[in-house]
C-alpha cells in the first residue's frame, strides 16, 4: 500500500492529536476559562476551527512542495515543541483572561468574542499544524488521483483509529496514572519521535515512492480498470461534485448533532463520570475508523456509481441511527439489570456500558466512516491537486462539524428537545440520500445519448428503493414517540438504587414530571414523588429534594453564617433547589451572589420556591451564570462567607471544584476572618477518597471544623478559615432569637444552639489525626475524578467509615475547648452543660453526652445532667443478656413445652431461641412474657425494626407489663438507638429510668 513507517507514524499522529486535544481543552477550561458550556464550546470550536484552517492551508502547500513528508515531519515536530511550551504559556493566560473579564464581562457577546480571541491566540498555531498533516501525507502517499480514494482513505482510517487509541491511552491510562503534565510531556515525546523518524527517513531517501510501494507492478495491472472508473468520475458534472462536497459538510453537521445527543442521553444511563464520556467518544471514533478502513479496503475502488453508493451510505446512517434512537430511554434499565443481581467488577461494568453504547452508535458511525474515502475519490480528479482536494474536503467537513456541535448544544437541544434534535440530523442524512441519488440519476441521464427525459426515467428506475426507503424513514422519524423523560432520568447508574431500592421490585415512575429540559450543558428534571415530595435531578442524579436533603441544603450555608461574627457579603457556588441561597437570605446579610453553571437549574428551582423562601424575589440576591472557579479567578470582590455546594465530586467537571487549586483560588476571595464552607460527600466514596477530599480542603486552611447535617448523616460540612473558628454560644443565641432564622433552622431539624454543638464532629486539632498523611487532589493528578466513579459499585462498604467518624471518641474530650460563651457562674455553667449533654444524647453522641454531663456535675448537681450521665451509660453498656422472665415450674406441661426455649435463652443461643419462639407462637402459644422475650430476641439478633414493632405493640396492648418488666422500655430505647432514631431512643430510655427509679439505676450503674 505505502511505506509501513508512514502508516505507523500517522497512526501515532492520531493518538497524539486526540490526546493533546483532551489535555489542552481540559487545561484551558480548568485553569483559564472555567468549565461553563460557553467556555468549553469556545475552546473546542477554536481547536476544530484551527484543524479546518490547517487542512485547507496544508492542501494548498502539499501540491507545491517537493518533499511533503518532510513538511509533515516538521509539522509534527512543531506541534511537539508547542506542547512542550504549552504549560508555561498557560501561566500567562489567566492574567489576560482577568483583564478581558474586567473590561468586557458586562457584555456577553463582546466577552465571548474576546474569549474566543484568547483561545485562538493559544491554540490556532498547533491546531492548524494538526489539520495540515492529512493533506501533506496524502500528497506523499499518492501522486495519482485514481488512487486517492483508496490511499488517502487508508491514511484517514489509520489516523482515526489512532485517535480512538488516544482516547483509551489518555482517558484510561495516562491521565489517571501520571496526571496532566506528565501525560502532556509523554505526548510531546511521541510527537517529537514521529518528527525524528520521518525526517531521517525522508532525508535518507528511504521513503522514495518506488521503495514505498513494493507491489507497484501489480498495481499497474489494475490501473486500466481504475482509469475507466476514474474517467467516469471525471465526467461527472461540476454541480454534482460540489453537491458531494456539500453532502460531506452536511454529514459532518449531522454527525456532531448525533454525537451531542448520544452523549447527553447516554450519560443519563451511565452517569456523568469521566469514564462515561470517554467510552462514548471511543465508540464514536472507533466506528468512524473501522468504517473508513472497511470501505477503503473493500469498496471504494470498485464502485461503478460512487455517488449513488454515497446516497446508500447516508441512507444507512439515517436508518441505523433511527433504529438506535428507539431504545435510548430503555438503556437505564439495561444498566439496572447489569448491577441489580450482585457484585459487578468495575472493568466488567465499563465493558458492558461500552457494549450498550456500541449497540446504539456503532453502525451509524461505521457508515459515517465510509463517507470520507468515497468523497475523496469523487473530489480528487487532478494529479496535480490531490493535496488541495483533500484539504478542501476535510476542512468543509470540519466546519460542518463545528456548526453541528454548536447548533445541537446551544439551539436545538434547548429548544427542540432530544427527540426532535436527533430527528433533524436523521432527516438531513435521509434528504442527502434522496438528493444524491436523484442528482446521480440526472447526471447519468444527461451523459447518455438520446432523449434526456427517457434516459432520466430509465436511470431513476433502479433508485426508487432508495427514495422510498428514505421517505419511509423520514415518516417514521416524525411519527416516532418521544422518549420517556422519567425513564431517561431514572438515574439507575447509581448502584445503591439497583441494590437497595430496585433489588427486589420493579422500577416505578414518579407521580409526575414537572420539568424536563435538555439544556446547553446538562439535562435537568423535576419529579413529583409519592407523598408530594419534589426531587431535582441533573443528568439523572438527584441533586436536591424538598424532604430528605433539606437539612444539608439549609445547614451548608446556615452554619457558617451562624459562626461568622458579622456576615455581610456571601457567595454560594451551586444553586440547586435554591434552599442554600434561601437559607443565607434569612440572615441579615447585605448581598448574596449565587454562581450557577446552568440556567435550567435555576428555572427548575422555581418549583421548590415555597420550600426555599422564594429567594429570587429577594433584591439582595444576584445570580451569575458561570463556572464558580472561573468567577473567583476573574473578579476582585471579596466575601465574608463562601459556600461551595457543587454536585458530587465523581462527576467530571464538578471534580475541578474539589482540588487544592480551586480552594486556593476561592480562599483569595475571602475577607480577613472569612469562612469557606464545603459540602463533603461521605456516601458512595471510599474512605480513601473521602480522606483525600478532606485532606485537600484542610491543607488550604489553617483552621478547619467538620459538621454533619443530621445524626449519622453521610453529608458532611467542612468549614475552613485562616482565622480561629469558635462556637460562640452568645452569638448563636442572638441568632436563634431572630424568628426567621429560628424557623429556618427548625426546618433543618435544629431547635437550638445546643443542637449545633451536637452536629459538630471534629476540629482542627483532631482532623489531622483522622486524615493522616497522604495525597491531595490537584488539577494535575485528578485523583478524585478518576478514582471516585469506581467507588459507587462498592457503596455499601463505606457507611461504616461515616459512622466511625460520627462516633469517634477523640473529639469528645475536647468538644468544650471549641466553645465560647459558657457561663462562668457554677450553677449556670452546670445548667448550660446539662442542656448540651441532653442535646448530644438526642443526636446519638452518647460518649460526648456522658463526658459533658460529667463536666456539668463537677460544678453543680443538675438533675438533667444526672439523667444524661445515666442515660449515656445505659446506651453505651453493651447488654444483650436475656431479661428476667417468669418460667413455668419444672414438671408442668407448660415447662415441658418451653424447656428447649429456656435452654437456648440461658445459653445465649439467641438465633435458635428466636426460631423456637416463633414456632411456639405459630402453634398458638402466647403471653405477655413470651411477647416480651420475643421482642428481646429480635433485638439480640440485630432485627431492630422487628424489635421496635414487637415491643411497641406489647406496650400498647399490655400497659401493665411495663411496671412489672421495665426492661421492655430499655430494649425498645436501645433498638431505636441502633436505628439512629435518637430522639425516640432518649424518650423511651427516660421512661425506663422513671419506671426503674433514677436513684436505684444510678447506684446500680455506678456500682458496676
């Protein structure tokens, strides 16, 4: 075919180009422009635009130079050198971007144009060089237009397959293992190696065409047949060849529309992790490469009517893409079946998701790959202009791709929705099939002798199936039902849903879909659930709700505002349901800046307005639609409190808000004494990754406090500052005297200042011991972005770590050392400490409650403190010995019937005893004593829900038993404690103390 060195180097060129694109786009959007959809689109558009320009210029140059392979080598070398300098150049870009922000941020269009200009300055040179490589090598590998379709098609195939390898290499190996900078240098090395190899071989004449093509003599035998076909192509009218090039441009447009829609819908099934995006991109590029390779080697040189064949290809694209689109809203349930049954290895799941992706997109992309070699065959008709023909065609396709990506993301998806956006692409392809087939028929008719009308009818006869198939498919596209938004947004990629919610029952749709929108960067849904509760989902993942998440949504802003001595200016990153912003506005602050990436989220949040105090009606609120990191990098304004409440760190893009680099930038926007608050996910993250995120945060602030939003919650709240953070009881009390603030806290299940202390877990003296030494998450290493998605499969293992932190004893001894404002007067101090101890009890903090109660009793005896001290001992003392019951007298019939049960109970074989007692109950044996024993045995075998049900029913129906057997209250309290229902646990334990006698119990516990 052509020299293996050229083939291998151009394959590697595809690897390096795609890897550079991934790395440079990430570096620019992370460090300079931010991750907003406008910023990302700007950078990607410049990248693709540069390649379009390069392919056009490279084509012009290729036809004028003697040694195009040397020019290709120099281009690769220049790209490599540019990549080597890129990190250093990037350091100056933020300064320029801040200057542009300060001058033009008020005007969206002017600022967007200025940002496009900056991106062009940075990327235009290397991307132009990348675009020039294909036409340069096209000139090298063939000097005959008759060979262009086959040989240039091979080049394109190799480069595209190399790009697929670049996705694998960059997304699954280089970046996860080595980080951004090392990956960039590795890619630089590959480019410079290509340059060196090609330069040496070109200069030594090793790529001479005779040596390059060893089977040239055999190829000569085939030239007559090819020349005949070539002559047919050459006689095609110019308008038809222009139509072919235009179809390639429109094909690029529709291809990118497909890619945008496929990506946006598939991440709803697989989640928005970096792996999901990489797999979708891999399947897309792999389909293009294999399709091009297949048709290049098997078809392109043998086609008698290539224009009609091109029409058939577009028909195939349309039909296969339509067939795949019919099942897009069923894919979440395929994922559910993959993970519902049991443990699934990460690699197996990713491979299965890749397979599901290929089911949808591989056949249409395979057909898309066939378009290029056919178009090249029809366009390259002059031996002297092969390079320019390739450059012109490739640049037209690239420009169409840019327009398609922009139109799909910013116009069609937001206004037409997913079904009609993909319908536009389908109809374009099907219309192209009709036009090309008709155009070829007209050209054939008028090229033959005789009456043109008869010839036209004759040439049309063999094409009616194409026309009818395309029309039928268009009708089917228009008539096809829309995708079910409830199914698309089911979020079944979260393994805990598959196991805990749908492991033993079928998925059921929400009561009503209130809002569903494919916006410019994500898909936003508001669902009304059974019971009237609302849930806000972004890309299928629940980010806010009107019920279960409310304490976290409120407290993530309320706690830092409560701790700050006088908050005036507040910034909140992430709008969500509006609850966090609404809670901040309950305080007497001067201004609240909400930074939200997506307008659709704020629109959807209006459904939550009655739950969130109607924040948008407050004149103190300003909403800025941009990436929070980009805003803090660009503005000079400072804040008293910054609340960062993005979505989960395993989501690509969001992970940029959990790095040392981000925390450092945000800290610079704090006023002296300012507080930075970060929501910390402790569910679906391994202990290792929780520690990495927390360690990253703690490394950026001198003083750090850790809270939870509820007892045993896996939602943590970290507050950092470079000034000491104190829990001041007096300032808290003043805040709780404000009716608006008090009501707001009550919605978060916080009744008083003592409850705030009960939610406080660790301080800056204890956190280092918990986290220990280890790595931190940075923009460069991206530890969380690549490792956190893998954690979701093993979510069940991680709750114990959250509980370990919650019940950790290390802080309990130092809790009071973080508190200011405890009265100095001994009786008043004892009363305050006793109230704190009771609150700690009601939050399940039994160790802390006992220690604070003991501290209170040092100053004065307060009954509340004494009871708290006793209750902490009762909850902490492990006691699963059987309670005293009245067994029948030996020798009686009742004794014989219960003898085995008595033996099991007394030997503490509680599981066997439970089976025995349940058998006796089925036989009709029942009594209050037996029911009491049954409830205890459920408790002793960790069936706490069963124990609660049995013991409460017994108390209700046998109230007299409580006086005789107060232990029923004790085991009921402990069962509630194990279920983290601590308020009820404390209430029942107080009744147990009253029934048993406080003094008697206290003396008994102290004497043990």
